[in-house]
């Protein structure tokens, strides 16, 4: 299940449990916590990527650098973005199909490198994050879909060449010295919160508790064997990771539950797109005090099981 599927299912569960009327289910189950009040003060050059039914507006070349990426969708739609590096030899049609499977269906592909990205939550509301590009060849994987359940998602791949500053006529230089683009050389954002994804299918969130209000999150996949994303939910106080795994196991089994699913009480607040091992992105979330869970729904290409079934869930507190 991709991000859109998760929210559609959660909204449907709210209706079935009698919590809200059908027309209010989607809004009741999504309260985005994306922010950029800190990120925009850090001085990174900005990349604006706009996705429309007609195509994608994005750069085709960049210097290796830290960038503030802003993703938006037109015409009341929602957009997904990840910077991907497919294995050599794939034709465009196949690569596009596999990129869509990763974005929409959480089917991580063996041999692909996912540098990271995001997903807009609300039509007309952009999201921003920071990424550091290493020199190389990338594909800007950007998709668009209407928020209505059952709408078709269209994926497009655009090539992106990232060159080294030396190749562009610049020199590495210290932080603060001029870059090839004329902007001061940047350091990594100073993060107030860290989110680590590990090889043993864990999220490590710190500090404990996470400070409330706008915070820059440093999201790093420190593993080497798999790609992960991070779907962050507001959950009822007292909910445990074990209870979430058990609830999702019941949903996946198709066995009728004795009562409303636990997931019907979750509210989606934030999202970080697929990242392979060794990749880092920085996002800003404005979380209110309470209990939250970060969950990985990625389908492992080896086990063919969602990572959540193998325990990739962490519950944390914001205070």
C-alpha cells in the first residue's frame, strides 16, 4: 500500500466504525504537520518541482550540493516525488512502471537507489525538504493523482545530472565560501530530531521526548540491505508498537476483527519517501504534544512482506 492507499483505508475504517460521516472521513484522518519555517532560513538554493497532468517542471542539471526541494501539484491534485537511480539497462517504460510500483504500491525494487523525497498531503499545499546530491545520474520520479479514492496515478521520470563543483569550475572550499552558483557553501542542517532506519528493521527516534513545535528532522537509512520510508501517525495515548503490529496483521489476514481496527483511530501527519541505505534527507515537522507512531509499509523484495509485519514500528512521545 502506498501513502494514498493507507489514508484511503484509514478513512474507510473511520466510516465503518461510525466515527465520522463518509464525506468527512478523509479530512478527519489527515492533519498534516509539514512546515518550512526553519528550513527557509538556512540559505540553501531552492529547487521547485511542479507536477501537473501535462508533465513535470524540474531542473535537468545541478551541481553537487545541499538543496531545498519544494514539491507542488496543480489543479487540485496530489504529488509524489523521489530521486531514484535505476539499475543500468532498463528501458524507459520499464523503469517508469517500476518507479510507480515503488511510489504507489510500496514495492521497493532490488538494485535501485532511492535518494529520498516526499508526498504532498493536501491539494494545493506544497511540501519542502532538504537533500544533498552526490555527483551522478538520477531520475526525478514524480507522480500525480487526484485525492479521490480510485483515481489513476501517473508517473513520469525526468533525467537529472548532478555534476561535481570541480567539474563546474569551482573548488570544494570551506563552508561559507562562494559556490559555483554564487551562494555560500552550505553545511548540513542542524537537526533537532533524528530518525534512523536500521538493518534490523527498527526506527530510532531521538531525543525522548521529541520537542513539540517546528523541528528539523534528520532522516537517515543507516542500513545496507533495504529501502524504507517513514509514515508518521498521531495515535491514541497508551498504544504500543506490539499492538500496531498485531492490528495490521489482522487487517492483512482478512480475518474479521472483534471491533473497530486500531488504525481507525490513527491520524496521518507526516511522510518521508523511500530512502536506500546511506541516504539522508531533512524535513521539518510541527508536531503537537501527544503520542505518535512511525511505521514502514514497504514490501521487502526478498520476503515479500511489509516491514511493519516484521516489527518496523516505533512509538514515540512529543512533549
